[in-house]
């Protein structure tokens, strides 16, 4: 089942986004991707955070359409594999770089069988912050 509940977060804040998806047993890769348009290729994403079952190449991979050097500024943590509960975290230094506007986002899971499922597909709104002390 696809969740279409929109997400709004303030630019310059640390984001913790909790989502309940589906059974994540035997996942290989989980991607949280935010784009200006759904037709943009992944390297042109505004933000992409990835979790790999291998534990390699995890974290914030793309910010503002470019590879991001500090992957530890983003993470996906699974809290309940069978219920698919996870938290996506992006640090304030990274979110401060985003333009306030409405984007598209999704969470896509690739399982070790090769099955691909998108469990969250919605609007993502970055709201402008008033205080810019990041």
C-alpha cells in the first residue's frame, strides 16, 4: 500500500521523519528521494538518503543535485523490520541549503529478490525558516 501523506519540514532544522511502510525483511536498499519533478533523474535529486543492508555507502548521498561529501548528515534507521517503521534523519547543516518550495518525494525499497516497491509517494514541502542561525 502506498502512503500519500504529505510531509512538511522547516529549512535549517534537523529533520526526523518517521514513516511506517511495509515488511522490510530481506531489503537490500531503501532510498528516500526528494526531487523538483518526478521526471528528474536520481543524480538530479534535491536530496537523497540511502540505507543499504550491506552497511556500505549509506547516508545523505545527494544534496541540491550534486554528490554530497558528508554522508553522515543523513541516515535511515529501521526500528521495526516486520512493520516497516523507519526514521529518516537529515542534519540542520544540510537542510539549511535547500530552497523553500514544494517538491515530490518517495521511499523506494529494493529487496534481495530484485522486487522493487515504492511505499511512500507524496508532496514534500520545505518551509522557509525565520531564524537562520544554523
